[in-house]
C-alpha cells in the first residue's frame, strides 16, 4: 500500500522535474538544481537504497556536461562571430532582465537587443553588431536545446533505475 507521504513526495518530485524544463525558458529557475532536488527527495524521502552508484555518477557527469554545453555553445558561436566580452556580459544581463519582461519571449528579445547595443557601443558597425547578436541568439537556443536533452536524459535515467 502506498502511503500518502509517498504520493506527496512523488507530486513534489514530478513538479521539480517539470520546473527544470520551465527553467530552460525562465533562467531564473535553476533547472538542473530542480532535477537534483527531485532525485534527493526520492532518495531521502521514498527509498534510499534504490538509486545505484552508476545513476549517481551519471548524474554528476551529466550535470557537468549541462554546464559545459551552455558555456561551449556561447563560446563557439559568439567568438566565431567576433563578439566581445562586453557582448557576452550584455547577453547574460539581458537573459536575466528578459526573463521578467515579455515572458517567455523576453529571454530571446532582450539579450539580442542588449548584445546589439553593446557591440555598437564598442564601435562595431551595425552589420557586425547584428552578426554577433544573431550568434548570441543561436548560442542561447543551441545551449538551451542541449540542456533540455541532457535534462531529459537525466530524468529518463532516474526512472529507468527505479523501474529496472
């Protein structure tokens, strides 16, 4: 028989997993942390013996990959387009500001505008600035897609370890 506490834990765990994907659109929500919270809740609240050391190891590796995916996507696309450090910083600030403005499109529009303006302030031409702004947009979308795939893999690994 399933206890009511287990049902409550499962509701919270699933909510954490869903919030992790919301965190892809609203970067203010720490996406991978939500997955870890769900897994830790399962481990300490439902069954501390079920998750294998392989699952825990994969979670650590995938978490590192998740951070690397975001960083490397930005590094690759923005550097290739000739972006500056100020443009990269403007994108990060724009991402935070954009998550509060025009949801969910603000996380795309605001960083784009911030990077465009930042690069123009750095005496780049409008065409060069647009190129960097688009590269930043592609980096964000690529990184977000990669993070979404990695998060999905983490959740699938979690459920596979529980079921099998």
